């Protein structure tokens, strides 16, 4: 069955996209924990479809606004979770669990900045996908969608390319802030991040769907600007803390 439409929903702190078909629905990312009720209510009330029509939820990476609702969606609808084929969990070990808590704290901070009501964002640190995918794979049951590995923000970021309409969902690869496009935070591997931008530019997509922003055309010149202005060094929570501490030490020395 051919794609009917792609619907954007305003999630808790990010945009969410539903690929709607006559007999099935795919959610292009797992959203925050509070987004589960939002999405399922939209399917039931607005689309007037059973929630079991949600067949697949993709998790593009493990941050709270992309993986936070995945397990609950599966529990409530029986959908399949699709994510990157990685041998280890993103939040591995003691450091990983600390970072999991930090990332939820950052999500709360973003929600506060957006004027959102404080909500429970807890979700499991370890994802248990039903299907794992690699670069250029097609999504089972939704073979008109191709998976593209676009890491840099984390080591496992995915983008989703609808081949016939040439629309691409890029998750956090590109952030739209008011009148400008910026790189996400964090960026763990700047060189790989730039290659990911170049990969999406090379698709010549007609439409780019962003998790932090909305869907819009992005021309080659804008991609070039993003590539030129991309971080040259890692930008992570640890790096930020280290930079601030070093700055304070330098200030003490100067004094």
C-alpha cells in the first residue's frame, strides 16, 4: 500500500512524524515518555484508527526525546521497535547510567525553556529493539523507507529517507532555531558529523523533516554553510564542564 501522508505532531519538546498508510502507520522516532498518550490519542481520535495500526516505531538514537516512548509504544500497541545495529548499549556501564540521568536533566531543562509543564521523562537506559538495521537497509514492512546511518551527534544516529517522495527525516542532525540552522548538542565526533551532513546533502532531498524544527526544503548552499560552520572539536557535556573548569583555573592564575 502506498504512503498516504506524513503528519507532524508537536511533541513534548520535539516534532514527531507519523507515516500514515491505509493499513498501517509508522512513527519515525520514539519521542519522550509523555508523547505516547499524545500519539495514540491522535491515532484513535483524529485518524479514527485502532492504535494497533501503529506497526513500527523507529528509534534514531537513545536520547530521551527519541527513545523515551519506544518501549511503552510496544507495550500498548504490539508494534516493532527498529534501531541501529550496535553491539553495545549507548548508556553502558556506570558512566552510561550517569549520562542517562544527565540527558534526562537536559531534556527537563529544554522543557522548562519551552514553558512546558514538568512531566516524568524516565525511560529504560537500555533499548531492546525487535529489528536492527544498518546503512542503506530498508525498513521491514515499510520498504519505501531507507535507513541512513548519520552519526556524529551520537555513534548510532539514523536518518530515514522516503525514496519515492525524496523526503528525509534527519532527527537531530540539523537543528532549526528561529531564523538559523545549527549543529546539535552534543557532537561526539565532528569529522563523522560532517560526513553525515554531506550524505544528506548528496540525496538532494525535496523536504527535510527535523525533530527540532519542522519539515522544510534545505538548499545546497545551506548545507554547505552547515558543513563549514560544523564543530571542529567534540562538544559534549564532559568537554563543556572541562572547558569551564579550565577557564576558572586560568582566571585564578590571572588574578
